[in-house]
């Protein structure tokens, strides 16, 4: 079985590090499925659910990412995420509250800095909600 090293890192911490046989990354052009020995690429990541199929267990790891950068090499995949949340740490009620607070902050933003912070918070909340929706549909 062919494998690749996967690193998912947020601004604060390493979210996932391990061997994978397949990864799905939400990019600006849609979801990108990546197998080992993929051609090298770089892409921007959009808010959504990043899915990693672990090589040793075939278990799927789910991470909500709010945006960032993807680098793919034949034997390695790296995601540098603005914000990333593991599935075990996700909470729908908290994410809905964060989304509502971010919408309100966007409406009340009176300078570029507060507008950018509100947009980042909104992207993080949307990413978590998308990941939770994926879990609800696919993990019955």
C-alpha cells in the first residue's frame, strides 16, 4: 500500500500528523482528492471539512479548516490552516453561536482590522458547521 506523510497545522498547534492513503481537501476550486505520488501542487484552502484516511487503520480523520494553504508533494501533503478544529472538539451549538457573533461583528465593523477579524471568525464557524454536517450525513 502506498502512503504519504500528512501534516495539518494551525496557527496555534499541530492538528494531525501521520501516514495517509487518501486525503480530501476543500480548495477554492472544489474538493481535491489526493493519493500518494500525486503531482506537486499548491492551492488555497477554503472553509470546510478536510478528510484524512489513515494508512494503518483506514479510519477517517475529520478536521474543520477555515482556510489556508495546501502543498502537495509525491510523498507528503501539508496544510497550513488559518484555523483548524479536530472532529472530537467540534460542537454545533458553539459553532452556531460563533457564526451569529461573527455576522454581528461584520455588521458593526468600522475599520479594516475589525472587519478582517470578523471575517476570519465567520470562516472558522462555517468550516466547523460544514464538517459537522459531513459527520451527520456520513457517520451514521
